[in-house]
């Protein structure tokens, strides 16, 4: 089994050893509840990102681990989820620290998730196409449909925009709250910007019905990709190519030599223009700005029962608080965070802040502003990141920033 395109035996041995270590601790926690464990993401597809620095093998990518529980009954699974969610998150942080890497993502899924999976998402398509069963005799993905990539709905590009746009708020905290970007945070700065570059390119492939689960195939497709109708299309393809090459053959030093803050603003500017175009195509409606966008009726406005119940299971006390219950109800609509990301991200220009965007974001988040653009923006970012991803790099970015406490 090869985990990277270089097929380096030492790297493969390192990754395999890491998986054994992760599985050992996971099984110690969950025991006989586990049906199987899957390594997904780049390493599961044989395209993981690794830097070899002399004798040191540095894992750049997260390890995306899916833990499949034997339980098929939804109520019993919900009880197990409630019991193990917090311990599993704590274990993920410990494993990342032990393995000296950015993040280990431990995701719980019931076996019924694979047996009854009818929704085509990039996540499900990629898991089906590229994964490694690191524990268990049966592969649960065999139950999943044989989806065609050209059938992936355009909403998946919107979801990439939401996730990668949110991720771009993390490097902004680095350069806004510290004197420059600290050396030990530059790698994550580059990673988050690279994900945003990938999101734009992946969305163009979705528009052209040419998405592929392999980075190498996406890179190959750029030579014949039509982008003349896409705003800044050639420039986005250039950024996309750079990000794909970085995924396959990482070289962080070349990024450290550039002005990272100027690069961040360049990518954010491209995202602003491109996703106005993308969302107009997807929704078949023209909107003038992101405030108008936040007012649009969208297919994803529907209530997501799964997300709401998941929040209730993790934080049952919210059931007894009207404010928390209402906030969890709003958050369970995908449109809520999709509207917030552009309002916050694009309200920060190099020399100014857009107060109208910030005021709308503050209204959605239920926070007040004091008229100080910089501090108001940082408060919006902190509040949003706590909703979106309170753990991992987002949570750490909030906790460690000067002046950002509580």
C-alpha cells in the first residue's frame, strides 16, 4: 500500500505505523463497538502530503479517520455518540500531539450510514473511491452506490466555499493579532490558503462536470479546462495548479519567501469575485452584494434534523435554554453559516472594513459592535469560529491570540 505519489517505502512504513498507533488507542476507547476503521482523505487515496526533511518524515495532511460502529439502530447510535463524542475529541488532540502533526480527525459513523447512503456529496464520493480499511474484515463502503462524479450537485462547491472561506479566517488572526506571522504558524497559513485555492478550482470543475477524486487527475485536466467565461478564470487556474502541485509535491519554502499577507488578500479577492459568479450560476439569480445574498431564499434553507440533533446530543443543556435552543435551530440550517462566511471574510479589505457587511454578520451572530472596525471584525471572527469549529486549529487560533480571551 502506497500513501503518497512518491511511493517512498520509509514514508509508507511511517504512515502504516501511525495508523496502527491510532487504531490501538481508538479500539481501547470504543472496544467491541467498532465494525471497521477507514483511512480516508489524501492518504486513503494514495496522495497524502508529506515532507521528507533529512531523516525526518513530516506529515502535512491531516489523518482523516472514519470509525464505523456496528450499531444500526439510530437511537442506540445516538446514545453511543453522546457517550464517546467528547472522549474521542480529546483522543484526537492527544494523537495529533503524539504524532507531531497538525490534526487527527476521528469521525464516528454508524454502519447504517453506509448501508442507507443515497446522498451524493464530494465527501461520500471520495470515501467510496479512495480509502484504506485499516481495521476490520469487511469494507462498509461496498454498500455505497457507484456514483458518477459528473452527478455531484453544485451545492458541493458552495459547501467548499463555506468551509475554505471559514478556514481563511484563521491565518487572518495570525497576521492581525501578532507582529507578522510567527514562524511556527507559517505552515498552517500556507495550508489554509492552499485549501481556498483548491476550493475555487474544484468548483470550476464541478461547473464543468469534470471533478475527480484524485489530485493528479484534476491537475491533468487543467490543460483542457475552459475558463474564458469565469471571472479571473486564468488567474484562478494558476492558483489551482499551484495548490494541486503543493499537495502532491510540497515545498513550503517557496511560499515563505513571498509576502504572505498580500497573498492572503489576493486569494480573498479572487474568492469574492468568483463565488458571486458561482452562486449566481447555482441559484440562477443575480445578486449585487453579499448582504443581498444573505437575504436570498436558497434550497439549503431547510432545517437539517441531523445537525440539530447532533448539537442537542453533544450539549443537552441547550434543551432547557430558549436562547441556546433557538441558536442551535438557526445553526442547523446550512444557509446560516454559508451566509456568514462571505459577510465576515469579505468585510475585511487591506485598508478598511465594510461596516454594512459586519453589521449584518453581527445581527446573524447576535453580537454587538462598538464602532472599532478592527476589534469588531476580530470579535465576529472569534464568535463565528467558536460556532463553526471550536476545536482544532480554529479553536487554538482563538485561544492563543493576544487580546482574544474568553
